[in-house]
C-alpha cells in the first residue's frame, strides 16, 4: 500500500515546511509538542515534533534512511500493532500518501530548510543589539542553523522544551574558527542565548558580532586572544550572566565596563591581567556575583572573592 | 506487513527489540558511524538536549574501589571515640560540616561539595557492590547491565563527535561496559592517564607518505567490491576509515596527552596515577567528553585501617581538591559534575587487626559542581555511623541523581534485546534536594 | 513467459527428487540401522535440503543466484568450517586442483581437521558462557570437558544431558562447570537452560507473569524447583576448617595458597546435593494460583512433550533423580523445541542466517521461514543421532551453501529464502585466527588453554608436572576422612611443590604437558588460535575490541564495527604483527615470488584467497615500480583494510 503511494510522490523533492510540517502538526503535535501546555509538562516521550530542533534531537530520524528511522517505522506499522503512531485510537494510521511523503523526505536527507542551502540571505549591515532585541523569539531560521553547522558550529537547544533558545559552540573545530565564521551567527541572532568561543581564533573585532546577540546570557571567551578592546563591544548585552575570560589578555580596565552588566553572576578571570584589587572594587558594584581569580594551587586556598569574610585558610 | 507477521507471529519481544533499534545486529554488521559511543541520531546532530536548561554537560566519576571507610573520610563521629578511633576531625569551609582530618584540602573545597551521608547498598562483596554502584542493578546471570557512562551515552549522546564520549581511566574495564546496549555505548578504557588513546597515532614503522598510499590503494581496491555489494554495511565500514583518519588528525586528540600540562598543574593534582587521571579527566571534559571515570583502589582496609586510609586520603585529597579548584578557576565547575562513589563503607567496629570490614548498611559519597549545592549535607547516620537515620540514598538513586544533574530523562525506559525494561537508576528517583 | 523461465532455472539448479524421506530413497526399512556416516546418505540428505530450498524459490518466484566461484567457496568454507582464511598453500592447492569432486573433498578435509574443533569451541564457549575462572577457582576442567566433547563428536543430546544432570567434583566430571558457572544463581541458570536448549525465554517470569509470552510466574518456579536446593560445594565443614587454619597468625603464605587451592578446586568446585525438587514461591507472590512463600513441586513446562513432575508428598525420590528426569525431558525427541533449536542454530552457523531468529526465543505461534525445511532438518538431526559434525557436513554439501554471495542486504528480522549467503563481517575469532594464518606456519596447532593435562596450577604456574595431576589431587583429598588430615595433606603437598625442580628432563610427553600448562596460564598469547587463549580474553584485548563475547551472557559476541578497530588495523595490532613484521609467514611466501607480478599474486592469494584481476595487478605493479622496498607491506596493509577482507562472502 505504502509502496504504491511512493510513486505518487517520487520525482520532485519534498519540502519540509509545505509538506511534512502540516502532517506532523495535524496528526502528531497534539502530544509531541515543545510548547508547554500545562505547567512544566513535557512532550510525550520527550519528543517534540513541532520544531526542527525537536525532531532532529529526538532520535527518530536517520537522514537518508527512512527504514532505519523510528519516525517512519512507527507510522508505517500495521494498524493492529500497538507501537503504531499515531495510535489507532487517536487518529492513526496516517494515510499512505502521508507515509510515503515522510519516507521520501527522510530518504532524501530530511532537510528542514528551503532546500538548496542558498536560503540564508545576507546579514543586514545595520543590524544592532536593539534590532535583535526587538525581533520576536520564534523558531530559529533552519537555513541559518544549517549554514552555521556547515561552518563547524555545534548548535543545540537549551533544553527539550526550549527550542527557540540556542546554544552555539565550536567543538573540535575551534582551532579553525575565525571572526568570519563567527559573524554568521547573526543569521540566528535572536535565538542565541549561549556562545562558547573558547580556544577559537576570535579577535576583538569579532566580538562586535557577539555584541549584537541581545539575548545572550552565557559567553565563554577563555583562552582566546581578545583584549580590553573587545570587551567594549559587549556593552549592550544586558542579560549576560556568565562571562569566562580565563586565559585572555584583558586587564582591570574592563572591570568598570563589566560593572554595568547588572545581571552578571559569574566572572572568571584566572590567567588575565586582572588583579585581585581590581576585583575587590568590582565586588562593590556586583555584590552577589561570583568573581573568580585564582584558586591557589599550593595551599589550595580558595581565593574566590565572592565572600571574602568566609575565606578559608590553613 | 503480512510477511513480517509470518516470520514472527505474535513475537512482541522481537518486534519491540526491532523498534528500539536494539544493540545487537540481527544480520551481519551494524556498523557504527562513530567511535566509542553515541546515539545514532546524535552523530548527525550532536547531543540530545537536556530536559532542563543549564544542566551539567559532563561527569567526572571518581570510583573509590575496595570500600571507602565513611568514618575516616566524610562521616566522622568525633564524639564517639569507640568507633572513630585515632582519625582526627576538622572543620571545613562550610559552616557546621566536619570531615576527617586526613582531607584538609578537600575541607577547603567543601563550599562546592554536597555530601551524601546516607548511602546504603545491599551488596556486601566487592564485585557485586561495584556492579551495583556502576549499574544500579545487582548482577544477574541472564543479562549484563550497562555502566552508568553507557546510560549517559544512550540517553544523550556525545558532544564532541570526533573523540569517544565515555572514557574510564584505571580500574576494571568492566566499569566501561555497554552491557546489553552494546559496545557502541561502552566506554574506552585507558590503563592509566599516560597511556593515551590506543593506536591513534601512525606507527613508527610507517611514513606519512606510505600511510597515504596504503589508504589510496585500499580505496581503489574497494571500488569493485563496493560495486558488487551495494550495501549499507559495506559503505559504512569503509566510512570508518575516513573517520579514523579524521580522528588521527584531530586537534582533540591532544586532550588525551597530559604532557601538554605544566608541571605546576600536574603537581596540583598530585604526581600519582589517580591524580594524573583526574587531570586527564579535566582535559577530556574541556574537550566535551561526556563521562569520565577515574579509579582509586586500595580502600579495602581490613588491616591497619587508619594507616592505610590516611595514605589513600593523601592521594584523594590532593586530587579531589585540585580537580575542583582547577575546574572552578577555568569556569567549568558549573557545567561539570564531580561525583565520588564507593561500593560500601566499613564497619564502625574496629576489628582485631585494627581494621574495618565491609559495611554496605551505611556509607558516604559526594558530589561537587554540576549545579549541586555547596557545603550541603544530605542524609545522616546515627552516632555510631552504623545506621542511616535520615536521607537514605541507594546506588540507584545516586545514579539517577547524576542523570538528573545532566538533564537526562531518568524515567526513560530502555529495553534490552531480550525485551526487558531498564532505567538509569533501577526506577529510583533522583535526589533533587541536592540541587541549588 | 518470464515466470516459466525462472521455473526452468530452478529445475536445473535444484535437482528434483521424489517426495519422501532419505530413508525411503535409500531403500531402508524403518528401524534399520542407518549408515548415517556414509557419504551416500549425507549427500542424498544434502540434495533433499536443496530441494526444499528450491521449492521456496519456486513459490516466491526467486531467480537463484549462480554457483559461487572456487575462490568464494574456498574462503567461505574455511571461515565457516574452521574459522580462518586458507593459507597461501591451501588456497593454491584448492584453486589449482582439477578434481571434479574437490569441493566435497575440501569439506571432508576441513571438518576432519583440528581447526574444526577450535572453531567449534568458540561457538560452544559463547553458548555455554564457558570462562576460565569461576569466582575463585579455575574453570579449566569445564573448558577441557567441552573440548573433549567436541573432539570425540559426542552427540549433542548426550552433551546436553550430561550438562543438565551433572554431579560430582569438577576434576571428576568437568560437566559440573555448567552449574559452577552460575553458583548462587540457580534460577538464572534455569532460565539459561531453557533459553539455550529449548529456545524459550522464561526469565521475565521469574518476577511476574510474562508480558508477551504465555509463561506464568508459577511455571517459572516449578521449573526452578528442579535445581532448587542443589548444593554447590561439598564437605563444608572441611572447607571451613581449612579456612580457619589459613587465617591463623603468621601462617606461611605458600601453605595458605595450597590450602585455598584444595578448598576451591576440590570442595567448592563440586555439585553434591541435588535438592528435593521443590521450591518456595517468593514472599511477594501475587497471583491466585499460589500463596506467598508456598512450597511447590517441580514441573516441566507445559506443551514441551510428556511432562515430568515431582510430587511434594513423595519422599521416595532420591535426591538427584528429579534432575535426571528433568535432563531426560529436556533432550527427549518428543520435546518439540529441543531438536528444532539446535537444528536452526547449526543451520545459521553454516548458512549465515537462521530459519527463525532470534535463535533462542521461538515464541508460541512463531513460524520458521521455511517450515518444510525446518521439519526435515529436525528429522535429519535425529537420523544422524545428533552428530553435529555430520549434520553440518550435510549442509556444507548442499548447493544452497555453494550459491554466490547475495549482493543485496536482506532486511533484518524478516524471513530469508537463502538465495545466496548474506555478507557478514568476520567474528572477532575469525579475524584473529585469519591474521594468525598470515603470521605463522601452522595456525591450527593445539596448545594451551584447557589442555593443561590436569596440571596443578600453583600461583599461575604448573607444578609437579608428571608427578601429580589435579585428578590425583582430587582423588587423594576426597579419600581423606578428617579435616585435620586434609591440612596435613596440604602441608605435605606444599613441601613437594617447594622441592619440585620442574620438568627435569623427563622427555617429550612431559615437556609437552609442561608447555601446554604454561601456555594455559598465559594471560596473553600472540601466536595461538583464539580458542587456545583465555576464555574470554581481558577487556581491551584485540579479540574483545572486535567483539568477542565476554561469556557472561549467552551468545554475547558482536560484529559491530567501530573506529577503534580500524585504528588497530591501521596503527596497532595488525601493523605490528603482520604488516611491519618481516618474519611473518606471509612475507616468506611473498619473497619466494620471483617477479613483482608473482609477488602480487602471492599477496592476493594469501590475504584475499584469490588471484588479482588485471586492473588490480596493474595497480599494484605500479606500486612496486614506485617503491620496491615497501610495496609488499603497503599492498598487504591495503588489502587487509578492504571490506573484502573483513566480510565472509
């Protein structure tokens, strides 16, 4: 039955937005949704089928091989099978045509974007932090995600039920990641909440781009060549909570700038030119933040300045 | 579909097994796309997202094998000399929390640590106790349960897909088993911190040029075979060669080489097997390895308990405090859970050889970083450290708590190839009270 | 038109013969003694198997693949029958032969060689989870028992009966290893027995009624009652006396180890009390057919032939008799699963794919992919008196076995029609043994593991070789009537060991025993077949890396591939032992080639068991032109790195 229908969909490529998303939205998303319905409720089986991120991270597709993909296997089971999805008493099974579409879409590589990869367009020259802040927080631009991944980035959701909040890292590609690749993060600017640039070749100039990520809360710049100049570009990041500067060229000069990040909770400054005196001053501005300079190797004295009175010594 | 039912009519077990994509292949190879361990999909897309935001990303599990005396480490009873013996007791950086005087550096780090003083196991022999500690289940003759690291791989996949996601340094290689989940979820055992990733460098007997020529010859040889057998298993097998080359040239391979560390950093952890293992663990975590186990043996102190434990503690203290402080100054402690476990504690009664014997009824373990509270004590034993009076934690609960720290779906049932259901903590619930 | 064409082909390939059993074809009267070892019988049986496979082709209108080439048949036969690739000489001998019956001759030779025993041991060890050590003591007697059973072609039903009914000391009857293996886990052992020999999985029912199959928890307990109460270990008072002595202050550590050896190997490694055939239900039993904690008598699973049971009232039954009856029941030809399961296992072993899978979970209502063939194979195995070697020989003789490899990967878990063997990656043991074939002259020489000649192993080395064996020790100790006298015996034995100056010239046989014993104690050997090394090898060893079973769980081997294996081929074990090892046998063969072309032929024949094609020859001639010094090494490395090397075709 399925196989007859395949011929009906063979030939042209399947478009995720036009052909697959509507099937999932009408037949699957009642249960498998990333949207919180009631307080704290998670999608069924931890699987959200209403976002590209949810589908990709849900472990149900093996791009290029429908017959090895649970998404296809489960919908194509016989009606009597209790593993069938959607369940027979809940709208299942899908029509033969729908099943065939899903099969073809997965077999063709399960692409979410508009296909050819040319979908990212240009980054607006006048994009700034205010404009990014004003952008609604919607599902991330699939072409942008794919584009950035193509440049070696690892992109993940902050959590299962937070498909709009993205974490961008350069794992195992850090040594060949420069400002040029980093700039491309702006394609998904409104969605980025965490960025790990540690050990990349990012420069002060590259932090201009990072400075536009209005919703950024976590930024790791450890062991990069950035200096005080670069930090100046981050002044608009009002949500910043975690900043890791360990092993960079920054000095006490950045501390007045950092004092303006009122939400900052953790700052790491080991192996920089930042001094303990400097941090003491910053403490006055940010009394609740954890400011880590060094944990003394020899005495194992804990020099974290977050609570100076509580310093423990032997 | 009728053909399918002809073959295994009513065979629900195998149907399920098929659905789950069971660890064992039915026919021929099921070639694994990546090294070590991972979930099929996460190979393509990186790790599955955690169940909650800002969950820990990695675990360093410190295995105290042999049965670490709780009285002489993390649950001293200074007011009761009968059971305490000569072990001194000291204050820590956390108010009101005292630990053994053998662990002064750890005491300084206590503000990052949650102690579990209500551990309880039902296995009083080493092998069985270690099995339960690592796998949440007691050993059975009909199944091999996966180790905790394999559960982590199975439920969340690798973060760095060029290197293994689960590494075990020292100790029994059984602690790295994928069990019924199969080798793909198992860890890579390293004999010690210096051994590096086996065979990841070109042999001295082969020049770079020769090496490349061999590969190109093999490629050409494969053409006709691949033409004749257009099969996924053949294609994927060949793909492993590309992946091996990627790994051999990967920057991340450096993570396995502790010689890149300065001497003062190596000193910080202690210049011994366990200390250097902890240092390697930190390097691996920096390269997004998910789960690293480091083993410290020698806790089986039936004789001369106090001398032996003090010696063990010197090693543990230096390494543990070094690890926590090093992670912290690098900004990695929030995203790295350090967990320390043992198969059982030791008898409060001191035996005739001034030793302590096996005692699964009450013992201690700890966690640090990874979002757990600092300076916090969960659970309590009576005045003789003999019975847990509050906050019992079983190895299954401990493992579920580690899973929770990573944001894993701890209730997720994974079905063995034989159709039996298992969870990361043997259905135990995580101890959520320990999270900040 | 097209359909008829297919039918014709089938008709040509699969000889039609009249319906009826082989018995009838051979004109045998029912009840006559079968000449079942005769080639005539076995070949006729092979034709019958082909006919049944051919019938399936016709029914499904499958166009049979052509016959395999000599080279394909050669390599496949070696790997399947003796677990390794053929050596250069073996390959040349077969490929050059123009004898019409050379395929049959090869099968006969292979199945008659010791390599067959070695390969068969791996299979048994995986099935029985036979390991070198059981907790404290050596499992050597069990391993030896299995190897002996293979060597004497002990009928399968006899093997199983001896295992299930095993009693006595390990050094008296190695089969008790079957229970020693699962000391303290007799319920699990029962679940394994049912799974291995009856293809039925009841372990779920240990805790609750089976969710998918029909087994009830009550039925599990009734089965478990057959072995419940069985005591592993004998003379516990002797054992604890020795144990106390060992703990005495300032005890000589050597004497302590001798005493331990006696405890572990004589008293502990023993099945003494057979139990009374009853068991208590668990305290949380929750079904209506029994009360929590109630005692129930043993009863065999329903629907598996004439049932056997032990009544709670009858006191007449000898301890152990229940287990004998249970063993009778397991192997009874009336038991519908016993023969089916082993016939299917053997079929899979030779043909690569089972008639039903999984092999050990044949649920009620399941159907083999070819029921008529399954039925015939069961009949055949009975006719062959459960001689597994003869049965496999029949399968090797078939045309089905000789078909070309299937170019298509058959989907998992669906019925296969056996039109060509499915490609399959070598098992870990096949890889190890094939590499060994490239490395040494005589790969099939038996040495080591399990063939220690019963030497007494003291601190991992053989002692008193030729003077006293473990069997002697066992008999000595069991004849002593008081624990104190055993201690005396231990003291005396320790003296003898201390004074033992080793082999002392003794001559050939003794030296050989000594060597074997030493090999047996080696944790890591590089030049022995996998079956002669430790069972299993330590985790991390090449064999385990490539998927050798840990032998903790039934048939736990794996043919999954991963990158660490490739690294080991490129940079590790293979590079060290083969490619860069100029002393490897392979290079002696290659260097004997007079021209570059001849050398290339020899490399191909050694590694891939075939001649190179013209294109391939040219490719490698170029390589030789470029760098004659390293060309052979590079060629060998390249060929071992191909999928062709790694897959059984």
